[in-house]
């Protein structure tokens, strides 16, 4: 019985002190760091969604969404989700002072019909209008998607 409790305590200790999976850097440009995002972060600790869009896109079509970013913001999360790996969409993020991307499925480390990235800058991202351009890179028929920006 005593051995059982010791094994449990060791297992709990190992779980508490195990290193967290860190984000992978996808691109560094003009002071911006574009990195992968864990789903856990989406559920805990992000502000309310600033932009949420759902739409349909076809081959060669471009959809553009804007959002206003206020001074003091240090990171933005973009989440483009279409879920169909047979089709390919791309995401380009255009800040007032830089163009980031285009990014494709797999840029976040997983091919799953989703591009889920964080853009950050230690001194704060540039305030103003940010553009998110979604392009139907290779689409058979029509593809539905959602786009969230945090």
C-alpha cells in the first residue's frame, strides 16, 4: 500500500514539473514573431474575439477582413479553420507596417485544414487597421470556413 502512494506522488510530481510544450516560431519579420498557438491558450487567457467571420470561398477567390488594433496590444491570434485538407486556403496578415505570410495549412505544425497563429511584438504590435486576406488557393467547388481574430 505504501509503495502505491509513493508511485502516485512521483507521478503527480512529474506531471506538475513537466515542461510545457512551447510555441514554434513560423516567421520573424520587422520585429514581429509569428508562432504556433496551442488550443489551451484559445480557451484560457485570451481576450474576447475581436472579429469572427464565417463564409464560403471558391478557387482563386480572395476575402479580406479588417480589425482595429489599439495601442498597447502585444499579440494577436488569427484562426482560419476550414477543416477539409483536400482544399487549400492561405492567410496573409497585413499590419500597418509589415506584411506577414502568406501562410498555408501546416504552417502551425499540423495539416488539418486550419491555420492557427499568434503574431506578437515585444514592444507592442503597431496600432491601427490590420488586414487579413484569405485566398482560395486550391478549392474544389465551394469551401466553408470560419475566421477568428483575437
